[in-house]
C-alpha cells in the first residue's frame, strides 16, 4: 500500500455533508480526555490493535488529534491525525452497519480541516487502503515510491 498526498488548501465544501449527517442524528466531534478508554476500546473491538494504539496516541496531544462520530451516545466511527508521524492522516474507521451514508467522508473532511486549521498545507494518508475513496473525496494523489514508507520496520505483535 502506498501513501497519498492531500492538498489541504483545496478541500471540498463540507457544510452539506455535516448537515445531512446531523439530520440522521450523527454528530462528528473532537474526542476529549475522559473518552479515551471508551474510544480506544471501540477501535480495538471494531478494527485492530495497531489502530487502537494510534487512537490512544491521539489523546496525548492537546487538543486530542481524534474525531469521533456519535449517534445516540454510541461511537460509530473515528478518524485521527499526527499519530504515526507529523502531518499524517489516519487511521479512519466506520462501523460496518453505517457505511455508505457519507459518514466516512464527513470524518475525513472534519479531520483534514483540523489539520489545515493547525497550519498544515498538506496531509499524508499513510498506507492507504481505499485509495479510490481518498482520490474521489479529496483529490488525493499517490506518492510514488512510498511503499512501505515509515512503516518499513513496523513491529507487529
């Protein structure tokens, strides 16, 4: 899997996406410290240990570098940044039961907007899985020669 580059100064408009999610009772919000264990546990239960580690790492920053999607006080998605390396977006994950409804797009845009607000001009999507999703949603481009990139000596356990 390759890394992707996203121009944060050229993000699409997000207001309609957020409004459509709000109509479904979904809020995308920056997580706060007291939610750390619940968020990390949800990520672990729905995705993987490495992603749970990255979600945990996101809480070490102030403000936390993690957004969660919530419906009826339950987590249904998350997205992080600056957890693998500075300027990196990800991971992002959405509950399988609510995919294809714009939630992934909303989480992606909100997180990238936060990166732009923090002063970044570009974001790197590390080791991107759904390349077409990122290309279509935010105009991401593949970074040639980025396989395996910063993940070269990743310890797996």
